[in-house]
C-alpha cells in the first residue's frame, strides 16, 4: 500500500497524468523523485514531526512533494492557491511550517509579500523559476539520491478548514511513527465502497490543496491505480477527459454537477462517459433535482459521502439507496452517529439536532484549544458544526450548518432548502441565501444570485425568482428580496464563503449568527 512497491512491480505504469499538458509520471519516477525530495528535506534539517507548506496550483510536482513528506514523517500543509499573501501567511505561521514551496505560476507579488510576512521560514523554494527570497526547487532536489532515506516513517497532511465562517483552523492528527506502507481505515474503506485498485483510472478535477482530492489521489497511489489530474476544472473538458482516459472513478462537488448539467445538450451528449463505474461527490449538499439528473445521465454510479477533514466520522450512500432515501447522505460506516438536541441528549428519528460522532479517531484544531473544546460535547463526541436528522432506518439528512441558520421572528430558517431550489432555475448559475437585518424580525431572508446572463438582471428577474420559491416552499423559507452579483465567493471545493457575503449587509449590526 505505497507507490514504492509499484515502482518495483509496475515501474512504467503512470502514477498520474496531467490533463492539460499530458505529462505522465510513472511509479518509478514518482518513487525516485519523492526519495530525492525526502533527502532534500533531511538536508534542510527537517525531522519527523516537522512541517512544510505547499502553496501552488495543480502541477506535476505537487504529488511528488506530498509523497516525499509522507515518507519523511512530516506534516504537509497544502494551502489554497487563491489566497492573498496575508491569508496564506497566517496558515504558514500557524502550522509552524519550516519550508515553503511554491511555483513560478503563482503571482510574484504575493510570493514576495510572503517573504516579509514569514521571516521565520527556514527555506523557500520555487518550481519553474525563482523570485527574490526563493531558491530553485529543482537545483535543491536534483543532486539528491534516488534511494530511500534511512529513517522513513509515515507523515500525514495537516490541512486547514476553508474558513467559510471565520479564520481557517488546522486539523492535526498525531503521528505514530508507523511504516510508510501501513494500512489505514480510509484505504480499506475506499477499497470496499468504491473498488479502488490497480486497474482504476481516476479523474481528479479539483484542487489538490483540498482534503478530498488530495487524500483520494494519494489513496489511488497507495493502491497502484492511475490519476488524471485536471489543472483547472472546466465542465466540458471534464467530460472529454473521462472519454479520453476511459476514467473508471472520479470525485466531484455539486457545483461541478450543476455546471455540467447546464452545458448545451449537444455538448453533454458528445462525450462517452460509459467507462465510469464510480463518481463520488461530497463537500457540499447536493440539491435533489441535480442529483436525480446526474443519475439519469450517468447511471447508478453516483456515490455520496459525508465526512470532514477532521476524520471523526464517515457516512456513505450509493445511487440505489439514495433513490429510496432522496436527500440522504447515507448511514454511518465510521464513527457512531448521534443527533443531539440543545440539551445535549439524543433525539428521535425525524427530529432535527446537532450531528455528533462518537469516534476513536482523535483530532485537534491546532493552536486553538477553544475551537477544539467547542467541537466536543460533555460525552466526548465531536461535531463538524452541521445539523440534521436521521430517519427510521438510520439514514442521515443534512439540514444546514448551524452557523448559517437564520432566526426570523423567533423562527429558525435553514437556507439550504431555498438554495437547493433556486439553483435549479435556468436563469441562476449560483446562489447564496442569507439572513440580513430586519428591525421587526431581527433577520429576514435574502437571496444573493449569480445570474446565468447579466442582461437578465432586474426587478422582473428578482420577482420571478421569489415567486418560483414561494410556489414550492413555505413563504417563511423564501427570500423577501433578491440581489445580484457577477460571481459569488465560492471555494473551488464547492463551499460558499457566506461570511464574506453576509458581512456586507450587517455593517454595524450585531448578527445573531455566530
């Protein structure tokens, strides 16, 4: 269960392929180059338990660096390439990373600012070029041996939450000093659920700095399959890559489904996607009509899971189960699922409450004891901050995030329901439903819409969307007003930065929402 074994048994097999450039990296190359980078880390004084930060776009060196850290006993923190210098600097500093690796494709002004913001970093390296304050990654790596370092042990990622409701928090899992190829529950789970193995060809359309794409790609590498990494997501290119590489497995977020479904019908029908056996999605709730259309189009190959970077629990559901339990994210396969009321006690089937997992997997929010404490209840169970309910058969349904709840006239309104409906409107590309100040009710419901065509924007479209909502939902759940925005601040992993939208409306008001 490690690329080093496939470097011997299948040295010429592609470990991964970059979709746009076509560059292939074989298992032999991946093994040798990750060994070189591991030696480089030791030469820089990094030992097991130390950390590095990776701040760059999807490129052919990304996974080589991650595997080098994994076999060096290091924590590797992958940072969103879309962050500003102060945002990235916070993560570099908070994680205690001693080495920062970036690339020539990143904005030079941001990289330069990071030099002054993070003077404590021991070494800064750049792939494909250099700017002031950075040394060449290739020049540092190339002289190193291609054989393993003497003290290999298993490192792991230390990733940060998306920061959709505040500062991102690092999730740190204790290192065990285990061998680099030791089995872990995640690998066994994806083998069981999704048939991961040597024959698979896995399309990864998302940024590697996010937990799911990174861990799935590395999971494929542990099992000897081939990953096709898209540098950037494009809906039609994604379909073309499935056909070109005869992809058997893939992983998505619901906004990608929406964008593919809104392609012209002739474009969607142009590509053969029949090779797909498993299309996994997670990271954000998927509207029921969107998922139905995807199952009708691709067949019963759509699999969903609910989990977090924290690794405290895992729920899963396949297409057949979902069609019998529309809207569910499945049953718990890792961790014991509990729905708790405000008094902390379990509630019955169909009752909405806070979602907790009783789990042996420990995690902490690094450098934030208070946040770690807030994620636990008095029984020691942990939560990701979501709310929902289970049905009589134990299937979990997400209602929304607790932080997104709108309290209007004392009534709790969960905006996800209205968002899931409005995104199906043909004139809507993206939507956020939020609470805004109201003198009488405290908060009222507002929709902020990214229109499919800006020429449609106006009072008529706003009225059309509000009426569309009221036709199918209780009026209390529907927006009382609609604003338009050219692009919503959505993370590439599908999560919406509602905090950024909501802050514009609250101004000097005190939001009731934490």
